C-alpha cells in the first residue's frame, strides 16, 4: 500500500513565539524511521516556507499538520496525496515482446534482471526514500476531460503508448531530476501531485518546458499553482522568517 503525502505552503507570523514547537513537531514526525520531511524556504512571495511530509501513518501526518498550524503560521495552500504504482509501467510481458521483436538472445536471464529492477523500482515509488537536494518544486496537475481531449475516453493501449513517450522524455533527466508522482484523485482538487527534487533550478525549468511539448502534457495536462523552494533544515527555514533565533 502507498504512503500518505502532505504538502504544506505556509505564511509565517513574523516575530511571534512558538516557532520551536513547529520544529519539534517536525522532528517528532520524522523520528519514525519511515516518515520523512523536506522543509523549504519558498522562492518568491506567495508563501514563506513549506513542508513536504510523507510516511505510512496518515494519522501522524494529520497530527503534524494540525500542530504546525497551531503554531505561528497560516496555511497558504496544501495538498494531500498518496504514493502509488502506475498502471502504465512496463510489464514483464511488454518487455518479453520487446526483446523478442529485437531478436535478443537469452531472453530469460534478461527478464530476470528486468524483474529485479522493476521490483526495486516499484518499491521506491510506493515507499520512497527522498534524497537530499538543494531544491524542491511542487505542483498539482490533472488530465483533461474536455471534449476532444478527454484522457479518460482514450483506450488503455493509446494511453499506455503516450505514457511511454512521456517516460522517454523523463528519463533524459535521470540524475538531474528526481520526480515523485503521487495520486490524489478523489482526495484533493487535482489528480496528481508532482514533486521534483533537483540541485539545479535550470533542470526544473527545462524538464517542465520539455514536457509541455509531449502530447501527454501538451494535449491532456492541466496544471495548478507551481511552488519552488530551497530545501533546508526546518530550523533554518524558521529562522529565515523570524520564527526562530538564527
Ligand atoms: O512507470 C514509471 O514510473 C516510469 C514511467 C512514468 C510514468 C508511468 C513516468 C516517468 N511518469 C509516469 C507517470 Mn511522469 N512526470 C510528470 C511530470 O509538467 C508536466 O508536464 C508533467 C509533470 C513530470 C515533470 C514527470 C517526470 N508522470 C506520470 C503521471 C501519472 C499519469 C497517469 O497515471 O495517468 C503523471 C501525472 C506524471 C507527470 N516522469 C517519468 C517524469 C520523469 C523525470 C520520468 C522518468 C523517471 C525514470 O524513469 O526514472
């Protein structure tokens, strides 16, 4: 089963006491071995700081959220989603067909390596271990249901073929961008949360720009607000907005 993911964008009540309690709430949440938090200072003025928290315990996520909001901060925006496996991931049968079409030799041992790689990959999607990167970008998105561009009316095979094209674009950014797509259909106002972790802001801009030309995004993508922040410790993020002594 997937984990819960909460993105919070916050406005600080500058100079007010109580920042330490926000820091303590984050530390207590993250003390659980599977629970992780990325704190960040928002670039721009639409929010001051933010948190991305994820873990197996949705109740713990809710307690963290409420405790942060009982401190000297207001929510500017929030997003709740779940980690999930994609329905479009290549299956062993897809891979076998691909290898056969290629005329590959020793298909069985190639497939056993594929199986292992996919198991590790799927585990990382459901139960991610977030790397330390300098930047975190987040935006929610949906697939369109407008007449003439209704993703949900397309046959599965067409959607899967288009998603393969999408993944091919995405893989060009291996090493520069770590993406985490979390599902929120029926849970929040958009269908997915897109979280991008990177050291270089240019990589974020480039991948989002390049994806715009890919049919999955060009024809069927609909986007919510974009947020980007500098990842740092919660203490650093709080002191930057006057909620903790530096
Ligand atoms: O199975 C897999 O996880 C790999 C193939 C893959 C899927 C199924 C994949 C690869 N993505 C998948 C699903 Mn993605 N992704 C986005 C965005 O801004 C935009 O235009 C779109 C936002 C980015 C930047 C991105 C990056 N992806 C999805 C889905 C769910 C669709 C559904 O279920 O209908 C969404 C909403 C989505 C959006 N994607 C990749 C990337 C990158 C970098 C990769 C390559 C990752 C890798 O192979 O390591």
